[in-house]
C-alpha cells in the first residue's frame, strides 16, 4: 500500500521490494526545540548524526520559539544534504523518512514534519513518526553495551523528568514524572538567578566540581509515589539568595562554587531517591538514564555509587546522544519500521505528545 492507503504502481512496488531485500535505509529528522539534526540508520546501525546548533537564544536567556523555527528553516536543507553525503546515501536509497512528531515547540516541530512529509511524498516512500521521549530511551540501543529488558530509565531534560519502565523496544510505561518543572529547567533557572549565561545547567555542573556540596542546605521536595516536583526548591533557592544578598551584596560571587555544588547535590538526591524507590518497587537492576541532564557529572557519579551499593547495571548513552539529536530518532524509527508503523500525509505535530 502507498501513502493514503493507495496501491503503489507496479514499478514503485518493485523498487520498494528491491530496497527491502538489499538494505533498510532510513533518514531521520529532529527539530523539537533548538537543534536541527538529521541522521541515517541502515539495518539498525546509526551511520551518522549531524547537528546544527542555534546560538541566537543565548542573549535572551532561553529558547525563543519563533527564532528557533526560523533557524530550523535555515538549517534543515543543508543539514539533510550533509547527512546524506556523509552516509554515502542517495535519495533513491531511502526506505523511509522519519521525523519527531512531539513533544516540543509547535513551530519547530512543524519545520521538521513538513520537510519529512514532503520528502517522503516526493520519493513515494513510507513516513514514520517518532516520539521524542521514546527516542531518548532508545538511544541506549545505538551502541554497546545495551540494557536488557525490563529496565528503568530516568529521562531528564529541560522539558521532562520521567521514570519509565521499559519492557520492550516500543513497550514503555511512565511510572513517575514531574508535576511541575523539569529538573533541566530547574538547573537553567537557578543558573539565571546566579547570573550565569544560558544554557546554565552545564555551568552549574562545572562550578559544582570546585565547591562543597554540604556548604548550604536546601529542602528536598517530595511527592507521592514516584512523582517529582522542582518548583518548591526553585523558590527556596530564590529566597536563599535574596536573604543572603541583603547581608552581603557579593554573596553569589564569593560563594558561587559552593552554591552550585549544594544546589546540584540537592537536585541529584531528589532524582536518586525516586529512582531507588522505582528500582526496588519493580525489582529491576537494569538502570538507564537519558536526556540532556544525563550528561551531568554529578548525576553520573551518583549512579556509579548506586551501581556499587545496589548491584545495578547502569547505562548512559554516548554524550552526542544525550542531548537532542537525530541519531536517537533514527534508532526509534528502525524499530517502528520493523513493525510497519507508518503514518499518512495527514499527520501533524503534537507539541504535548505523551509517551
């Protein structure tokens, strides 16, 4: 069947069969936020991962959706062109085109979805939608070592904080999540309070390495079951800084490393408490982390310690697959292709797409 349920002409069907017999080659596109990325996966092996970053947001202290959309429009054609050339793949070699349907910024998602739909339509090949959060988890299957099923994945990024029970490649259940802010957002907003430039999360990690994590105490927010909340701790940090700066105008400057270390330790302990609880509740020792915050050195050290203490097998993707990238979209698309999960040209982005 072709797009919209129509039967492919005989020549098209033969060409598709020839491609299937030879290799399954998928072009994947990621444009959910402020990274324009494309990747090629051949028979389940990610060949490359091209990413164009957007520096325009730095002066605003956060991602500006309209500017992100415009930057995606500028980057997407050259990024796709470079990706295909690097992979040694022509348009005619493609078996399918995949794209991030959501969650993400609507305008940014529209750019990637529109390009993918047009590309698939022009080549008369299948179109695959991918859930961005599902792709973060499946990034663990790009390289070795790979987790065994079932496993718990702590997905932490600027927009999401989730505990996911992964039973199979496409069988996932969110068992815990943030009820307000994501931990990545909490890192960035704290950095802004400290006068650090955007993105501030990596800078907090950098300064924390030089500070004392026990220098200052912050309250640990707690929620029922396996859920998280980071809005209260952000407010506590705001009041802490305000009160201390009334006494000493240079308080932040004089204590930056210790503040960063203490804040980071608090965020990490909040994450680890629920992760430990989830691992015990579901009797799982295979533990993975995904998303941009998985690059945090403090979180990685906490997981290493937990691995030794509880006998966990811990998995962290290569750094390039932690932040937003098309390699993870390609990996997810590979498994969806094997199951024949394609969509028609009437598909549209879902900014609030659930896992």
